[in-house]
């Protein structure tokens, strides 16, 4: 069998497309003609029915009642056909049933792996957020503790300085008062001595 060149393949594809287009046009024309015939027949029946309106009304009511019965029956049959069609690969023969089961197992494994990857991604994201939050909270706590320690040290040094200053001032005042008292005592002694 000879291989086709790219040009031959394109020509064959164009020819096939033209054939498909011709066939579709022919089918469309047939469908249009069939619809026209159906419409014409319907119009003739309607005209004939209009002549015998009393009989036609009764037939219309009977047709509507029939439709009310036939629609649920048709829907049930369609559902049954869909169910049979869906279950057919499992009941035709053992090979196709095994093939379908293998395909379902493969799909389930694929879905489980996908769910696992998604769960893993979500878990990692949450762990990163928790770690970032914990790091931020620890950093803020360290900063606040450092600030509190500095504040306490500063206030303690200030308090010690004020206590030292107050003690020094008190000692100075006590010395001054003692000297003054001693001076007063000496003056009184001098006066007592001079009077004696």
C-alpha cells in the first residue's frame, strides 16, 4: 500500500468534505419536502375537521386523554431502555463485564489519587498558615516581653536613683540639723557658763 503525500491527503479530505456537504443538502431537501407534505396533509385534515366540528371536538378530547395516558408510559419505557443500555456492558459477556469493572476501578483509583493530592495540598497550606501565625505570635510576644523588661529596668533604675537622692538629701538635712542643734547646745552652754 502506497503512502499518500500531504497534497494527496488534503485533496482526499476536500473531496470527502464536498461529498458530506452534498449528502447533507440532499437529506435537508428530503426532510423539507417531507415536512411540507405533512403540513399539507395536516391542513387538509384540519379543514375536513372544521366541517364536522362536533365530531372533531370529541376526537380532540379523546386524543388529549390518550396523550395523558401515553406520555407517562413512554417516559417509563425510555427510562427502562436507558437503564438497560447502561447495564448492558455488565451483562453481555464476562470479558466486557471485566473490562468495564477494570475501567471503573481505574477511574476510582484516579479519583482517589486526585482527592489525596488535593487534601495533601490543603493540609500543607493550613500547616504553613499555622506556622506563620505561630511565628508571628511568638515574635510579637518576644518583642512585648523585651519592651516590658526594658520598661521595668528603666523604672527600677529611676526609682533607685530617686531613693539614693532622697536618702542623700535626708542624710544631709540630718547632718545639718545635728550641727545646728550642737551649735545651739554650745551657745546655751556658753551662756550658762558665762552666767555662772
